[in-house]
C-alpha cells in the first residue's frame, strides 16, 4: 500500500476551492506515482477535472439528488459501492459537516480533514488540521494534509496541465487577433457575492481609458450565461470590435485555456482569478469584502488592489451599509487603469 495507496480527495466545490486543492493531488502523485487518486466533486464542476492525468476517476456529487428524501435508498447503494472501492485514505478539504459525514461513511482506515472551527466536521476525522495562522492562504492550508502522509511538497508542479481538445475547440469560439503583438486582456466583471462586485460602470470606464492609451489591446469578457447582459453592456459602451463577449459560451476547460492564452486579467475575487494565478498569468485583482491573504491570487499579492475602507474585509456576501459596496466603489477606474497599463 505504501507505494500504491488508493486515495479519495473530497472537495466538491467551488471553482476557486478546487483550483486551490489541485496542488495536493499533484504532490501526492509526485511522491507516489502509482497511487490511485479519485476526487469527489460537484457534478457541474466535473468537467474541470475530467481527463486529468493524475486522477484515476471522479465520484460525482449531485447535491439536489442527495438531499431528496426519496433518493435515500439509491444514496445508500452509492455509499456501499464507494466503500467497496476500499480507499486507504480520505482527504476532506471541504471542512463542512456534509463532507465530513460523507468521508466518515467511506470507512477508510485514515480520514484526514481540515478544522474550519465553524462546524462539527472534525468529529468525523481521524486527524484534523487547523489553519496554521489566521492569514494562511487556502493553498498552503490544504497542503498541510500531506504531513500525516509524510509527503513534503517541495518540487515544482504543473498546476493545470493543458487540455489540447479544449484548446482546439476554444479557437472556434474565440476570435484571436492575427497580429501576435496585440495584447489579450480578460475581463471578469461579475461575481456571486454582491459585496465583491466592482460596479459595471467602472469596468466600462476602465476599458475606455485603456483604449484611449493603447491601440494594441483586445478584451475578452468571461462569465456565465447569467452574465451575458454585463458583457453586452461593456461591448455596447466601448469599441465593440475590441471587446468579445464570451459569457455563457465556454465550457470550464475552454475557460481555463482562454485564460492560458491571455496576457493580462482584470477580475474581482472569483474562481477564474484563481485559474489565472495557477497559470502564473499577470492580473489585477480587486478586493474589498474578502481577505486576500487567505483567498487572494496565490503567490501574487502584489496584484491585489484594495480601497482600504475601515470595514474591509467584512466577509459578508451583501454589503450591510450601502447598495453598492463602498470598498469596491472606491476603487476608481483611473486607479485600476493605471495598474493595468503598468502590467501591459
């Protein structure tokens, strides 16, 4: 077992969290090349991990299906099937009661999980790992679970290997400038938290200021189908030929390859921001409600802009003070444009 253990990583969501957890997988495979590693992941995020060279397979988690009472018999059968896989280790990187209970039901000889100090999850672990410091980044905290396995994360890793099929299909959707000197800049205008949202009018104003200074820039707007109106607004209010709205048009692997092709990214605290950091892409990350030391772009704290309001970071999904979060509104388009131009 020492050279070929069977390991289950439990990290079903979110996009950014899964990106943070990938180094755990990479270092396991560096230390134990013959290990069989599986990943328990939300069904909607599975494409991000499909065909990963270091994964033996995926166990899909459909939250709605698992929560329906009528599905209880099928869920019991699923748990029994997973038990028959006979995992040696379960690593719970989600640190929630739900994931801890699932990890415990797998019945591995060793279950290692994170102690988030907000739920009773550690009660279900053999070993619980507390965050070493209040400002320890999520990536470094996740890597702490390797210590009980006697794995030292010391070598360089290929955090997110290229997926050739996704890169090829992306080219049919993304108009790539024929001039190789043109800079490709990614815009990520929308977030799931209202408190992390930079005002759309600021995005538009910032793009206009960049275009006033540089004629060699092509912008690409990323986001989900729900973000299409924001992308269209940016296109409408700027030079449409210089902005492509890709919201809702790309799969997760295509989104990763789009960021890989880029020269620079402007984003708030979002999952795609963590993709850019993992790919070591230049970026400007706008922060207000969240703590960049804990969940900022890994290894790129110098890319973070914060307005410095007294209430920031509040860690609240909705600003309790103003309709438009002051911490984000106070980041002026002029300031952000200067940072982008400096990195271009």
